[in-house]
C-alpha cells in the first residue's frame, strides 16, 4: 500500500484508501510499541489517566487541520481502543498493551508541554 498510486482511483475511493493507509501505518507502529514495551518488561503505570488525557488533548488539536483527515480517523479509532484496554478492569496484558500504544502516540508530541519523559518509546520508522 505504501507505493500505491491513489491518483488512479475515483475521489471517494481515494479518500477511503488514504484512510486505510493511515490506519494500517499506525496499527503497525502501535504493534511495534507493544512489542518493544513487552520485551523491555515495561508495564502500565498508574499515570495512565494523565497519559490518556495528554494524548487526547494533543490529538484533538489536530482535528480539522487540512491534510489530517485520515490521521484524525485513525487516531480516534486507535486511541479509543487503547483507552478501553488501559482500564483497571482489563487484564494486565491488555493494560500493558494499551499503555504502550498511548506512549507511542504521546511520543509523537514529545516536544509539547505536558509530555513526561517516562512516556517516551522509540518505534522504528516504517516509512
């Protein structure tokens, strides 16, 4: 999908393909974040409400920006899933995975006020 020429598609299909491309990219990098955190034996921390709030706030700041429509749809889906996974009622494994995904999103905003260095997770660039 990386090198797919979307110019050959009708407009409505081009939008769908752009959304699928953005979502698949973030799902792959979220998987890398989960794997890295697991291998480093990093667990969900009690600061998950602050982490979630930071991610939601930073992501919401991009809503409506030109050129971010696909990104907006994928962050809404992935962050929503991560929020469900970090809840205290979930298994430790689920909570750790959700926390890693939130850390991954937060790391995109590491230069913004409110970012905690302990949240930093470096995921390989997949292009």
